[in-house]
C-alpha cells in the first residue's frame, strides 16, 4: 500500500527479481579452491545488494562447454529471478547476450558482479577445450589427446621454437 492508500500489486515476474541464484564456475580441477572463494564473494555481493540468495551452484567445466548439468538445472529452476555471476565469462565464453535475452524473456536478469575482469589463463584452458573437442570429432577420441598436446606445446613454445 502506498501513502495514498492504494494497494500496489507488482508484476509477477518482478516479484522474483530479489531472489538470487549464484553461479560460480572454474575451468579445471586445480582451480577448485578458487571455486569456493568465488561463491563466497558472490554471496557477499548479493547480500550487500539486498538480494535473497536462494541457490548457490558451483561447477568445474569449460566456459565453452554447453553440457553443464548444474547450470542446466539452475536455468530450469523457476525459484529465482536474478542470476549472479562474477564475470560474464563465468557464465559463458560466447553468447552472453543470448543468455541475457532469453532470461529477460522469462522476466529474469543477470547481474555481473565484476564486468571488467579478464582471466587469460582460464581463457587458455577453454581454448584448449575447444581444440580438443574439434580434434576428437575430426580424428577420433584416441588421437585427439595427442593432437591437443601438440597444439598446446606449439602455443606455449617461445617464438621461433616449434616442438
């Protein structure tokens, strides 16, 4: 009710916006400790912004992998209205705008806690994931691992020195 006695009925979709889901992701298992710290930072961020955290989802997976079971389950969950991620690339390496458009069409939104971050080491891990995926499709799973190692060695070798 407002000051003049009118009863305000919010739009149904805006009622869920204060309900936040946290999505934290790292690319590899050696980064698992950072996964917990990332989730803690996001919960602190959400609380400071006045969100009610209803879900915290942590996942170890490549940002280019479209088969992330925990993210899939979270996106299908109707109990939240705002998805909080630390950086855009924690949600996806490509197609972030599509996530925004699709979630907006459901009355949801994405809140990026730190939009300016760029983690090149994680980007390299994701790039190697792409190389492995394409090599596996082109050459079969057995030889994909070996070809991926060759590509990685070539990329990390000093300029002018090819393995």
